[in-house]
């Protein structure tokens, strides 16, 4: 009985920590209109910790095999392929 209670208490402590670590590794970017109202029903993007920008569908699932992927390197945005290889010929400066 004590082992079951100890296991349940341990799992309750581990589950929130693992989801908190996942949330720190990515930032969600939602589209907004001219007055700043966020439309969460439209597809949005995920900015990962390594600089990759991945599109998502309307429910938030990452579309990893999408052709429109980008990576932020320094102060420029580079287009990448589905596996994350940067195409050096297609960079755009951002400020």
C-alpha cells in the first residue's frame, strides 16, 4: 500500500516537470489582426529553441514534413528543407 502511494506521489511530481520542460523548448506564434486580436483557430507557427520555425495546423500539431520551414541564424531567416538543412541561397534579413 505504501509503495502505491509513494509511486503515485512521485508520478504526480514528475509529470508536470516534464511538460514544463517541453514548454520551455518552444514558443508559439499566433496570427493577429491590426488591433492585436489573436485568432487561435488559424494555423500558427512554433519557434523552437534551436531557431527552427515550424508551421502547425489549426489544433497545434506540428507539420514537420511541410515544405515551408525556416531557421533563424544570427539576424537572418533561412529557408530549410523538411529535415532542417539550411539553404544558404534563400536568406532574408530581419530587424
